[in-house]
C-alpha cells in the first residue's frame, strides 16, 4: 500500500465507502481516520440528521419516534450516496432497511465493522446518547439487536473485524487491505481504490 511520510495514502476513492455495524463498532471514529488518510470527505448519517432537525438523535426519538428518525436516515443516506465519493458512517440500524441496503449496493461499497458483544458493550456502556439502550438491561438489548441484525449486516460487501483494544490506525489498515484484496479479486469490476496521480 503506497503511504507517504506524512501518512497520506496515494489512493483515489472511486466509490463511497459505507461503514455499517452495530452501535460501538467504531464506524464514526474509524471512518473519520479512514477519510483523512484517503483525503476524502467524511460524513456521519446521525450527525447529518441532527443538523437537519436541529436536535440530537435521542430527542428526535423521544419527540417524534423511531419511524420519523428512520425516514430522515433514509433520506440523508440517499443524498450522500448521490454526492462525490466519500466515507459515510451510518447509524447502527440503517443497514437493516432493505431499501437502504439496495441504494448502498447500487452506489457505494458497504463494509461491516464486526465486533463481539463484550467489545461493543465496553465501548457503549458509559454513554447515554443512544436511545435504544436507555432501558433496563441495555447489554441484553444490545445482544438482541446484534442477533436480529446479523443477517442484514452479513449482506455487506466487505467485512472487517474490530477486535478488543484494536487501534483506529490498525482498523484503517485492515480496511484498506480488505478493499485492495477485493479490487484484485474482481478485476473486471470498477475498482474502489485506484492509485492517485502524484504531480
Ligand atoms: C441506532 C444507532 C445509533 C443511532 C440511533 C439508532 C441503532 O447510531 O443511529 O441511536 O438503531 O442501532 P450508532 O450506531 O452510530 O450508535
């Protein structure tokens, strides 16, 4: 993988990379790092919904309900997939929607950041920003959501494991290697990453 002294990768992103996976899988933090290394824009669907609504995700759930949030999520994802290639972190429930999976498959490359329950729980347990976990026995809720969503996440084009304690940099490296292997294995398809011409 060609990486310069300042850690910039001389690679050009040709498809939007859509990070999917359950809460705590690292979509936002890893996505930001990946985008910065690729010199691409980073977007987070939750953040975009919050900006458009002028309130936090928890407040949207509380005042308008989950269906309203899902509708906003679908519109934000469709809009961002229409924009130039970027790195897009989606909320944990986005890839459960068949329609979202279809539009993501059409114009982007989905990557499931897969992690074990204990790893996820460690990352989310001290935060109160996730409305679906604000109920009795949130760890069990998280486990149930993982089981329920597993089949949907498995439909992602690529899967990258997020092990306990793994750094964002190593996750980014794993993602880039997985994309490269995928591009090499599919020579007749349009590559996700190509070498950037350096002046
Ligand atoms: C949700 C995950 C959250 C956010 C909302 C619903 C879910 O995003 O979209 O609270 O359904 O799993 P993160 O996965 O970024 O926490």
